[in-house]
C-alpha cells in the first residue's frame, strides 16, 4: 500500500471551508469590516490543515486487503470483501474505490468505513457481473481522513487476481420439480432425484389417493393382502448431447444479455439436471467449424469440467455450418441420444440449413431444437402503424415471423421437439421438457 501523487488532497469538508473563506473575502471587498474575519478564517484554516497533515494517518498505520474473489455468476449480485486494520492512535474514515471494469458493474457510491484507534473491520463492495468469461481484478485505491477531515490521503493497494464469471444456474435450484430430495445411504449425501412415470421399476408402496388404477401391482397386492402400487423411475445412463450454435445468429442482445448467454445458461442447467439423473452429458460448440467437443460422461466431476470448458466460450460473427456438424454428430453417436440444439431461425437460408442438418439426426435420435422469442419482433407486430417507417417495420416483422413459423412447422413435422419461449423463460422450459422426456421414456 503506497501513497498516490498527490498524496494529500482536499476533502469535501476542506473544499467547503476554502469556499467559505473565499466567499467571505469576496464580500469583504464591498464590506471592509469583514476583512479581519477573513484573516482569522484563513489563519484558522491553514492551522487546521497543518495539524491535519501532521496527525496522519500515514500509509504504515493502515492495512487494507481484498479477500479472495467469491464465485461470480452472470447478472447475479455479489460483492468484494476487504479486511481493514487501523494501527494508529486516531480514529479514521476509510473509503475504497475499485477501477472501472467492462465486465463488472460497480455501485455509484464508494464504500466508506469508520475505524476506531487500533481496531479491525471488514467492508463489502457490491458488484454485478455483466459479461461472462475471465475478468482480472488488479490494483485498487483507498483514501483516509482523520477527525479533522480537511485533508484526504490517497493510496494504491497492489493486488492481482483473475476471476471467472460463470452462467447463472440458479434456475436449477428453483425448479419445482427438482425440489424432492432423498437420502442416499451409500453416499451419505443429499442429492436431487427425479420422480415420475419412468420406465425402470424402482419400488413398491401402498396405494394412496391419486394413484392411477393402472399402477396397481396385483401380484404384490395378493401376496401382501393390501393394495400395492409400483413406482418407476426414469431410465439412467442415457446420452444427452448439447449442441451450441456459436455463430452469427446468437450474437444479438435481448435487452442487455446476449442470446448466446441465455442459451449457455440453459445448456449448463439441463446438463446439471441430467447429471443428477445419472445420464451421460456431452457438449459440442460450433460455428463454421467445431469450437469445443466434450464426450458424454456422467458424474459431478464431469459437470464441473463442462462448466470450466464452457464458461468463456464466446459467439462469433460466422455462419454456423449445421449440416456438417449434424452429420458429424450422427456418425459419432450411434446409440439413440437426446440431442439439444440451441440456435435461432429467422431467414430462409438458415431455416433450410437447420432442416437439412436435423434430417441427418432423426429418427435415430430424439432432437430438441431450442429457440428464443424476440421481444423486439413481437413488439413490432403489435405496434400501431401511423407512419411509413412503422409500416415498413411491421411488414418486415411479419415476414420474419412467417418464415420462422414455417421453419418451426417443418421441424415439428420431422418429429423435432421445439422450445420457442422468451429468453428469460428458456432455462425452466428446457428443464421441464427434459423431465417430461425422461418421465415418458421417449428415449
């Protein structure tokens, strides 16, 4: 921690005091009787400033450390934590200021802490990550004032730490259908377990109101002398392949968040749920060429590897080669798999390319095509038309909407499951679709 030139600077209190003396001096030109008051005020201000400078605190009397960075998630509020120590004999006020970062939003006001003599304290600075990927938190700055408060001392604190901003996976925790938990005796852990009308027999239990008549196990009922119901669970160890379009169509922003970031959050969320269901999860990220490929595996360690590999993947201004990628997926995975394709469809060229690519995957695989409604397009369709510009905008929106509807209908006609919802609802819609597929045994 070292002083920043100039090490001493007027505080807000010092500026107001100087302004008061200057104002009195200006008035004294019209009212000479005020001149003695100006002289007294100037001497008092200079004396207090000298005492303030002599009292300190010096850089050696203060200790400020930024703690290790917390986990950071896109658009989720977090905070930076600091440890402060005042080794001097005077109480001080300390302010902490972080340099501006493009990937992180800081509050407009700085963090200010009052420290009594020879004491320690902690402080927090709220932040909100705005861009996914790696971010470096370098040196930061601080200032201090004593009780006189005319002068402010400024310091630079050396620090260097790289943080990682991951997609926000809070929707996995918030999904209602994932709320049921069960104790696994062999692991001694709490974990999520899918419950539904699956295909693998799990256990027997007594009949209760609401159970379907077809679920009664008559043999077990006869043996035990009371009505028993068979419970099933979704089949495990199936392949779930996430195919992420990183091309041009995923670069636009919906509000302040890119389409690709919405897609990546949903992809990692469904991968997390599939991992909890003991399915094998693989990932392919592509644009004009494959950008990332991870073979399907299961387990918590594999999910962490997925998150580490995907957190800084960025979309690019290239046309995605759907046909080549889908053909490669078809050759690589001969076992029936759930393939979740994240993309967008707006123009006839893209629609034909997506249709041609998906045709190589069905019917061997079950394909889910994940799209995002564009609020701007919907607003243009609903807007009142009063000017030629508005009429042109509505006409373009209608054409794009028609092309999209035709492409979606063609995909559905080939047996593809379509998810087409507003981007903020994408994650929960995809999780519900996955759970429904597992419960119905469609794989």
